C-alpha cells in the first residue's frame, strides 16, 4: 500500500514509517536511475562528438567545443555552489524551511546567470567574432540556455532532497537525446550550425519542464514558506563554489602539464585513458547523489563506514576488469594507445580512492564543515602540480597518473580522520 503523506508541524511525513528494505529499494532505484542516465548521457555525448568529427569540417567541432566549454563555465559560476547546500538544508528542515530555501536559491541563480552569460557573450564576440559559424544572436540564444538549466538544477536539488531521482534522470536523458538528434540532423545536412545552437535552449527547457512538474507534485501548498538568512546561505554556497573550482583545477592541471612537457601526441593517449577513468567515476556519481540526503539525516561513523565499504567493494569489480583487459581495450581504439596501459592501471587504482574522498567530502558538507574541503583542495593542487613537475619529465603520463593516485591517497589519509572525529557514533536524523 502506498504511503499517504501527512503534515506534522509543517513537515511532510509518511503515514507509515519506511522499513529498511523499502529505504534500500529506494536508494537502489535512485542510484540505478542516475547511473543509467549518466552512462547514457556520456555515451550520447561521445557519439555525437564522433559523429561531428567524422561528418563535418573540424572547424565546426572546434567552434562547438569552445561554446560547450563556455556554457560549462557559465553554469559553474551561475550555480554558485548551491546544489549540495540546498539539498542539505531541504533535507534537514521542515516543509516550510525547505520550500523557503528553494524560493531563496532560485532568484540568486538566475541573477548570477545574467551578468555571467552577458560577459561570456561579449568575450566570445571579441575573440571569435568571425569563427563560430553562426550569427551572434544565435550564440546569445545558445548562452540563454543557462536560465532553464539553473532553474532545472534548483528543481533537481529539491527532488534529490526528497529522494525522487527518477524524474531527474529522465529529464537529463531527454535533454541529451534532443541534443543528439539535433547534431545528427546537422551531420547529415538537415540543420545548420546556427540551427543547432537555437535548439540547445529547447533541450534545456525540456529538462526544466520534467523536473518542475515533479516538484509541483511534492510542493506543500498548505504551508507558508519560511525565507532563510540569505547572507549565511550564500556564504556557505560561495565556499562550496571555491571547492568546485579548485577541484576542477586539480583534476585538469595534469593534462596541460603533459601537453607542455611531452607534446600533444602523448596528451592524446593520456586523454583516452582519462576518459575511461571518467567513465568509471560516473558509475558512482548517481549513488553519491542518491545517498547524500541520508548522510544529512544520519551523520554517524557506522553509516559512513557502510557506504564506504559498499562503494569500494562494488567499484573494485569494473576497475579490476579494466586493469586486466587494458591491452584489449586500448588496442581496440588504435595500437598506439596501448602505450597508455600503465597509466590506466594507476588511474583504475585511483577510482576507489576518488569514491572515498568524494564520500568524505559529502560527509563534510552534510555536517557543515566546508572550509576543511577548501584547505584540502589547495593542498592537493600544490602537491599534484609539484609531483607532476618532477615525475612527468621522467615518467611521462605514467608519472601524471601516479601523481593523481598519490594525491587521492593523501586526501583520504588527511580528510578521513578529520571527518570521523567530527561525526558521532550514532547521530540520527534531527
């Protein structure tokens, strides 16, 4: 029998407390939905990039890469690190508080998107005025996709806090499918490049419609939303944004160093091994998103240990398979990519460590200790760049991969004791 929601002091509660088995089923279904969506999204992304590379002039692919990179940076800045903070506050608060945080975060995201998108458009116009194969009003329309995207992410945070990730997975899959169909039409001459740029906002709007309709079904219309302290809310969000920026620099700096020290050919080989590494990371991204609300409610060492043990045990299977089959996998792409075999081993050994550090980071955010992540990220960047400067000239991409492994291991050693010290033995939901 389905649970009937009731309201107690403004907080939505099921009429029947969920059992351990129902909670486990929901966690599994949410994790599976997001894992499938992530894998399908990456697969479609790889497919349409390959399609563009095979069917179009390389300049079109270069222009598209510039625009995609620009939109990712706009999205990063516009979201202002709000996602995890919003999920945390909605999860641990009453319905009034949760809906208040939702309403407070949305205009902040939209307000950040306006100047960020405008600056990006001006910079693109200044540096690529004749090289993007589309009128600049089309480029402006493409950048306007940020508005439905940030609104969708606000809705996705609300749904994540309520452990309703199936609509999130469906919306993201629909967005990717729409983009893929547009690229397919472009590759076979049925759509211009300018037309592709105009369809991207439509794909983002489809994503927004799906999650917004799901949010409306969960919204409590019989309670009054309580507005939070925006200043405190934004302070925590900006701290988390700085962590996200530092993490991006940390994970991407080795590519530039390899290119500078070893040349573009070796960098291309390293990028293939790194794509396989990224694919493995996407396997647990959905699980971490699904389990985060439970980490907010149950901040205990025992719970964290169970999550870590389960995740590491599961990830050892694909990582071990890729290590054993690395020659076959890389050789199937092209024989010269077998040179990346040893670096792929180090990256696969890093996968369980990345899961561990990501889980510990989520635990820190759930417990309100974001600043330790900033300190850790700065230390990792310094260590990673220093090790790469020493190891890449001697060991090439094997040194870069080992540096990533060593830094993630160091992160576990430093972050783990801090998190476990801060957590209680059995601290349940508030």
